[in-house]
């Protein structure tokens, strides 16, 4: 069983943090198929958050096919995150490192690099929506 | 009837002073409602009207479909914990539970006992010798064990230290998850409510400034930062809540249901605290009667 934790300064909403932690657990192998997620009651009793926040996170995970709820029993992991994504990490990391070297040579400090990166993710996200 | 609380033009006057003015509100069932406002805003007055400890001077209020304090049937469905979690100092924890069982036909003995055990309270201990956190938990136990449909808590965590505060909210959320009870709790600190509430009511200077689902409120408010703009040039769908200008830059907080398209703005999301402070600051700065913003899902 995993346990959730919340970072109140991350700017990421609590429900998204729960979703991310489940996905993270799957990626790291902390969670695998058949494992049970903590019950809503357990999560709220531990984190002091609104039960709807947990339900919303679990619904989103269910919607993306990672978990399924068995009424009266609990929520269980039904899928793993594709290993394909894991295999792609290495080459992507190398690309990114090359890019970072370029960015530093161009005179960007860490802060500007992070700002640029975040801005790109944001605009790409908006294009996806549009 | 799906609303736990409905108020129309509700007001309460003490002598010449209105403690609550023209309050119109609909709170759906199944929510955890945060009632926020500075001290003296009228939060306690509103809660006391809801439980029937006060009678309205104007307008009307309906709670769980009935008039507050109307009869035993109505009282039975509401659990109320007044400010500072009052208990009987000379009675023991066990005495309080006996009293609860005696006075409430729907008393859930098992639930009360289970909560006391989990909290590690000594049944023989006199309530006057409990810590603030323990007393608050005892008061919550009494309110919860009568199995109400609506829990009303007046500043339940204001006097508690951070650990006791967290433990109290953990217990409260467990009750909500378990029993599906609707909750209204007041606080002058937004931070206390941010994680536990899904519906927000902001009360300032005896008037409701803002009410709605927190998710909707956050989704419909944006901070716009950009070169100096005249707020009158904003599209009509953007309602200005707060604005600041320097000679070059404008920072405007708007309420809008539509995306912000003007590319000269950097658009930021707000957190709950920013949002509440903006609405509170608005009344302080204007001194006039602001229009009530109602945001519905």
C-alpha cells in the first residue's frame, strides 16, 4: 500500500498531486497490477483533505485506465504505465543534456532555462487544447 | 429539496447595527462549506441564524427544508459546535457521552465510543482538564454521534495549535467520507479551509461578497499582468475585481467565464488565498457597497 503526501507550496492542486503520485508509483514499480490504493476514508483521515478531492483523483486514474474501483471493496491497479515510455527516457535525457549545454553556451542561467522550459510546456499544452 | 441552507434577503440587526445584511445564499447538500471573513464580519450571526439560536430581523432562512429551531425533528438533523467548543468542565468524558445518548434519540453509541478510543481520551477525565484540542474533538464527537445531516462548526480550529488543528480536520474529513454529512465551518483563516472545503462563502462587513464551488471560483478568476491598460477597455465578459497600475504596468484581477485572448496579458491562475484577499480588500478599499458576485457551476 502506498501513502500519499501533499506539498502545499508546489502550486499543483491536491487532486493532481495524488494522480501524479500514483503514476509515479507505477513508473517506479512501487505499485503494480492488483495492488490496492488506500481507501478514500484512509486518505482523508491522513491528509485532512476533502473526500471529493480523492474521489476526483481516483476517477481520473480510472478514466485513464490505470485503476478500477470495485464497489464496496476498494480501488485497484489494473494496468502499468507503458514500459515504452521508460525505454524512451535514456535518449530523451541525452537530447535534453545536449540542449542544456547549448543553452548554457548561449548564456542562459538556470532560472532562464527553467522559465523557458515551463513556458514551452505551457504553450504546447495550450496548442493541444486548441 | 437539494439545498441544505437557503437564505433570501436574510438580515440580523442588533439595535441600530446590522450584523448581517441582505444575505442571499444557496448551499447544496453534500458540500464542505468554508465560511470565511474577518472577525466581526457576521459569520457567527449567520451560523446562529442557521441553527435557530437567533431569529432573523429581515428575510428568511431555510435549513434542511425547515425553519431553524422549529421543532425536535429539525434540531435532531443538525449538529452544532459553537465557538471555542464548549463542554461541561466538571463532567467527565463518559458523562458527556451519557448526556449525548440521553438527549439524542438517534445517538450512535458505537461511533461515539470508537472516536473516543481512537483519540485516546480517558473516559474518566473531566472535560475541564482536557487540552484545547481534546476538548474540540470531544465536542465534535458529541455533534457527530447524533448522526446529523448537517454539521455546523463555528471557528472550530481557531484556538488550536497546528497539530491539534490538523488532527481535528483529519477527524472531520473522516466523518465526511464515512457519513456523507454536509458541513459548514467558519474561519478567519483561508489556509485552514483550503484543503478541506469544496464550497466557499466570503463574508465581509455583514455582507456576502462571494459564494460558490471552489473549483469554479478558481477556474473563473485570473490575474492579468501586462503593459498599462485602461480597465474600461477590457471585454465585457471580464469583471474587474481588483486592479493595480504603475506608470507602465497593469495588474488586474478579473472574474470571467471565457478564456483571456488578448496576447498582451500574461495570464496567471490564483490560489484560494489570493482570491479571498482580493474580495476582502475590495470592500476595504472602496468603502462602498460592492456588487455581489455569484458564480454558479
